[in-house]
């Protein structure tokens, strides 16, 4: 399975636009993981926009650097590697 990891902050509409573009170009068995910091002022908007979407996981957690986000998601999705 191919996983696309996308950290986002204060840009829920752009994240939604990116999601639609991703849907149009994704390969079979692909999944999108969107990471949003819990202190993001737009956090509730992300939750609302992505509540009924397919092929996406919206993760909300503490604010992390981009590298920390990638490492966190990679180890959660592939714990044995």
C-alpha cells in the first residue's frame, strides 16, 4: 500500500483541494494521512471537512516538526519495519 503523508496547519481549504487532486491521481490501494496539530486554530474545520471522506486518516496530535510527523506516521502504519 502506498501512503501519502501530509502535515497541514491553518489551511483546511487547501488541504481539501489537495485531497481531491490526490483522489483523481491516486493509485489503487493508496491512503492519505493528514496530520494536524491540536493547537491549530483551524482544527475543527479540518474535522468537519474530512469527517466523511474515503481513503484518508486525519490524525490530530501535539505540534511536531515535519520530520517528527513523518517518523510518527511511518512507525504507526508500519510498526514492524
